[in-house]
C-alpha cells in the first residue's frame, strides 16, 4: 500500500450531502457536499473536498485542527471578537482547535480540507 495519496479536486463519485445544523444556521439555506478521499490514524486525520452554497453558519472547531485550501468561490470568516477575513480561490488557512466564529459563504466555495482531531 502506498503512503502517497493524491487529492482529486473534481471527484467523480457521489458526495455525502448535508445541510447546516439548525442550531448553527445564521442565515440563508446553505447545502454541503463532502467527497471524503482519505482517512488515517483510526479516523482522526481526514482529507477530501468540501463544497458549500451561500449562507452563514456558526463554525465551532472544538478539538479539531483544520487546514483549508480554497479551490473556487469566496468566503468570509469572522472569529468571535475578531474582524472579518475574506478568502478566495488560491488562498489557504488554518482553523485551530477552539476556533469559534462565523463562516459566511459569499460565492459557492469548494475547498481541499485536512482535519486532525485529537
């Protein structure tokens, strides 16, 4: 088994589809698609593609570290007590454990994600 894994930014298999949890929905009616592509360390490290339509939700990372690389679209993240930060195609960022704030999808976004829960 190879320890090298390419992440396909345009997967052809069916994604897992979901909606915002009611207690996290702020505005709009965003829908989400997740193409999980790899899992390691008993499911504590996950990688794939995630897509969201416009809307606004509470983002609460808990014990999860998340790296994101935006492939398309525009979002705005506002950490509780902080100023809004805009990310668009080509941008990368990390949300560290304990992050709480607002995730606003301005234009449908697609990102590569790597999450580590510990």
